[in-house]
C-alpha cells in the first residue's frame, strides 16, 4: 500500500462518517455507534459523561470524541493525499504536515462542539421533579373520598395536578397542602398545618 492510498482511505472514511453524522443530525437518523475511548483529562477539555460521579459536568466534552476523530481522519487524509500527489516532499515531512492538519481540523470541530453546540446543555436531575414534599394550594376543593385539583410551583413553572386527600377527608379550596405521594397522575395530599404539628 502506498502512502497516497493510505491517505485516501483515511480521507474517505472521515468523509463518509462526517456525511452520516450530518444526515443523522439533520434527518434524525440514529446510528448506534459506541466508541469507547479512554477518558484523559486535558487542560480546558474535561471528560464527557456528566451525571456520573467524578466524570465532568453539564456541557463538557472530551477532546477524544467521535466527531473530532472523524474530522481528524478527513483532514489528515485529505492533506496527506494532496501532499503525496502534488509535491515531492519526503514522506516523514508529509506525515507530519498531514498530522498537523488533522489536529487543526479536530481542534476546530472540538471547539465548535464544546463552545457552541453543548456549552449551555444541562442534565436533568430526577430529584428536581420528585413531587413528594412539595407544598401546593388546593385550587378546586377535594371532596371527601373524591378528587380535586392543586396548584404548585416546580423548577420555576406553575403546575396543576389532580389531587386526593391522603386520609380521604375533604379539603377546602385555598388550603395549603403537602404532597405525600404521587401515583398514576394523582397527588395524594395532607393539609400543611396538620403536618407542621
């Protein structure tokens, strides 16, 4: 295999995967590609995988990711092929220039990914949406053994839910209640003054 063929293969692989990722993002094509690379900490480039203990936080991505790898292959292969075909440079210098070009391409893609696409991403914490212990107001009275409606605030948003009394007693409109459990779309509540005592 010649160096030109090697570079051309790298370029084609990088270009094909770049095109597939473009289609996957625009056309919602889901390719289940799992590439497990070692997690290496770089200055200014923390690990991906937020939500796992000790592995970064929201909006962080490792420099060693699939997008950067594909960009590296495309730029490395394209530059290397052009150098071997259209200049008479010693192969080691050509390899060095192709590698530098690939790293520049990977760095551009990494910068765009980290600073533009996922810079403001956050991960949802299920604990933020647990209703047990939430204070609410009864907006439509809860009849004895029946159902009413409560209003509460969650994550800065006003929410409404069907509600039943935990002990089956009636609870009037405007009473402040605490949610004790939430099952099948119904909040089970107790008056807050009873729980405070």
